[in-house]
C-alpha cells in the first residue's frame, strides 16, 4: 500500500489539535479553581481550589514542555537534544501513580529526530497499558545508530488497533484524523531518522523496538561509486513531510 502523503497544513492542524486536547483539561481546571476562589469564602474550599490550581498548572506545564520537544522545533535542522532533557519531560508527562517510568539511556546528545521519535514512542507506549503499569525505556548505542527498546507491562496490555499501519504511513481507510495523528507522525519521524519501528506482545507485556534501517533490513545495492549510507534519508531531511 502506498503511504499517505499528508498535506503539511493538515499535519500542522492535526498536531495543534492534539496539543490543545492535551492542554485544555488542566487549563480548564485552573479556570475552575480561580472561579472558586472568587466566589467562595469557605477556608476549606479555598484551600481545595489552590491545590487544584497548583496541580493543574504543573500538569499543563509538563505537557507543553513535552510537546515542545516531541512535536516542536527544539532546535534547527540537524540539531541535537540531550537525552537527559527527554527523560525529564517524559517523567513530567507520564510519571504518576498510575504509570511508573523507568529510564536507562546514555548521558549524551542525540540527533533531534531520533529523540523526537523516542518521545513519541514513549507516548504510544502509554496507550498499550490503558489501566496503567510500568514502562521501561532502554536506549543503547551512539546517536548515529541507536537502539531503542520500550517495554510496557500492565493489566490488559495490547497493541492499539491500526497503530502499526499508521506508523508505516498506511492507515486502514487512507485517512488520518486527530485521534490517529500521533502514530502517523511517529512514522514520519522514524523515516526521517532512518529508523525502523516494530511491535511485539507476549502476555501482558508489549515491546516497541526502534533500530536503524540498515540493521533491520537486508542492505540494498548502492549506486556505483556511492556508499550505502548516502542512499538513506538524512536525519534532518524528512523524505515526505518537513518536520519541525
């Protein structure tokens, strides 16, 4: 099946819709808390409102910081991002009572698109354990040829419907909406970073692996006089849709 070539304006609109969806809930809670402070004189209610405002403000900030790196322009084309920053925003976004996040990665700068792919796969991993559980993130190798293994374990673990087709850029009905934009975008980033993404499940454990394309497929013959590496897409030059 031919991959869907999503118009850049549609891609931008769908990603913006997703970010707004993630942020609107805590922002709405802040507004509700402020209304309670204006209308209530009861001490306990005012304390509850202040607690709600504080918690929701931290949540909104965490989601925006995550989106800035996962979807946004966290540097110019070809820039690098510290994996420590990726860990920080991931813990802020997903580390809660419902989901435990374990992180093992080098303290190093990695190419921007590979870090964006890592964060998007972490977000997808949370959808594999709808009732919560534990997510283990393991990054090994250097920035040019990393290996990413994300394992999620929890009750009713499953590979979300159509997620593999969406990452491959071939949605079942040939269309992408705000609900399916995350795996579709992750696929765009994976191809831009010359990475291959695979899913596996065994019992209540789902594994997501991302490895360099050359390590997961048989190498094709390179044009005469041109090294094989030069035939792969650049980490800063997406083959289909330009990425921030």
